[in-house]
């Protein structure tokens, strides 16, 4: 029975600031980066790879914190850890001198928890999504945490919901394997791209099968207005589409302000506004018919998001947030306060798969679609597993829960297991039994 013997961390940075990839209203020159951890065992064939996402300076600080958290696992027997991942997660966060469900320690815990889940999946010879989707409702509930959220969802409610979803699991898995998981694209609308580049990338995205497009807003109203209407003019124009194009099913477009070609536009302000400013600016862009405004204000301002959502309701524009919601309690309050139309979990901001499963359960109970954030190195690869778990085992829905496809193409070459798309702009389902959750495993070249 293997046990954990050692670990290593790596500070990996890509110079995306040189090209403007990833630029938005708050982050003009970030270097997409990752703090990674590899857990070793006394079995030469069993490792666990995990990461958290960073944007340049400070990645070394996260690596230091990972060492503190990962150190708690040395000498632990892996089967005991895997038998109750909820308990394991509690243990990781329970060092009395480090206990802090926020900030650097939480990011570090994400990397370590993700590494454990990767190891668990590889140990069972299944990709992570399959490992979790195949769990019984009892095993699923034991694999997450309910601490501080039982007023929103109890274990019993979660069990009842998961038992109900047992019906149809096999069919859902077969369907998503066949048609892929729906994705949306942000790469066409980075803030620092000029109009010509945006127009070219939007046309290319249409050619690649995409129907959901996200643009960055918030630096300058005139620029936002012009760019939004530019994108609309392309995605609503039949001439932009290849012959034989057929729009997505009407049901999947409900409430999304889709245009005549079935295309959807989303906007992301990356926290740049105060509440009143967010309402005013977004209302000014209403003619471009966005489905939602994402991160309109500070990510911790739950009541602010609720106020913005209420104010934008008459305009038919929703509110999305979550990529900076730092724990499950923030999501609980966003849901309870009716502050969001779309829940955007982040695989590395929440403390790993264990905490994410609790947010998937809460979102399903509140009937809010989960569209994971994936802007960063390795996040698409992670988020695909989480969306598949959500679809197959938790919410039972995928067409409304589109998954972000936000990454700089050139970063893919560094991944041993990169995600791939089919000709309809949908994610292929990863199926390597040794793939675990390690689609984020970076090649040796990039290890610093
Ligand atoms: Mg965003």
C-alpha cells in the first residue's frame, strides 16, 4: 500500500505580457504562470501532479506555501487519504499555525488537493471526471466538505439530489463522449487587441464552430461600445458562417440574448467598476445584447453583485462571477442573495476538487448553471473534468453550462495532456486511463 514520501514544487512562468494575451481592464501585462506540485510515493509508478494558477510575480510565494501544506502529507498512506477525501481536505487546512481559508494558503491547498485527486484518479486508472462520476452518491458526498454550508445544502439534500441523477448517467456519459462538451471563446476579445485583430479572430472562431463569444470591457466606454457592436455585426451576419451552418438548439439559448444566427455575446469587466458605475456602463452596452456581465465589481461584494443583477434585470442582462470567489461560503452567499445568473468556479482559486464539488452541489440545488473560469495555464484542462462531473453526476445539464476556452494557443505545446476540440468547437472528452487530473502536467522544459 503506497504512502507519500516527498514532493517537489515548480515556479513556471510564461511571458504572455509581451503579446497582450490575457489582457483585460484590470490586468494589462500579466505573465500567465503556475505554481505546481508533484507528490511522490514509495511506488515508482504513482505520482500526483497539481497546480494553482498565478499571473507572474508572487508565484514563488505560492510555492513556499505549497511546501508548508504538502509537508502535512509526508508518510501518509494513500488509500486512507482517498477513502475520505472530505476528511483529508479538512486535515490539509487544519494546521493550527496556518489555518486560513483565504489567500496564499488557500491557493496552495488548491495545488496540493488537486495533486491528491490526480494521484487518486491515476491509482484507479481513470481520468478524474470518470473517477468522480462513477462514485456512488455516498462516496461523492464523502469526497467533499459541508462545513459552513449546511444552511444552503445539507448532506441529506445532496444525497437525494445525487441519487436522482443516477438515472441517466450512462446515457449522459455516452452523449458527451459522442458530441463533446460545449465551449465558449474569449481569445477573440482580449482588451489590447485592435479592431482588425478582433474581427479576424471572431471570424476564425466562427469557422472553428464556436457560437458563444466573450469580450473584455471596462477600460473605455467608447472602445467597448464600438468593439461590442463590431463583434455583434459579425456574429449576427449570415455571411460570416460556413455553408451548412446550423445554430445551436433553441433550448440551449434560452435567456442568453442570442442573435439571429444563434450566437451569444458575453462581457467581462474583471472587477473594474463600483456598483453604480457597473450598472451605468453595462446599460450603455445593452444594444449589443450581452448574455451577462462578468465580474462587474469587487469579487467579495456579494450584495453589490445582487444590486447590479437587480438593476440590469429590466435590460435582460445577467450577472456572472466566481473566478475570484475564494471559498464555498462566498458562492453560498452569491446564491442565497440571488446575486448571479451564472456560477464561475475556478479550479485553482477554490481549494481543489474537494471544495469545488460542494459548489457544484449548491449551484445545482439553486438551479444556477456552472460555467467554469478557464483563463490561465492549465485551467481549461482542469475545468473540462469539472464540467463533465457536473453534467454527468450533478446538474445533468451541459448546453446551458458552456465552458470557457480561454487560453493562449501557444501555451498548449507545453502540456503533456492538452485539451482538444472537435470541429463543432466542443471539447473532446479525455479518455486516457493514466491521464488522471494531470492534463496540467507540464513538460520538463518549463520547469523552473
Ligand atoms: Mg473573467
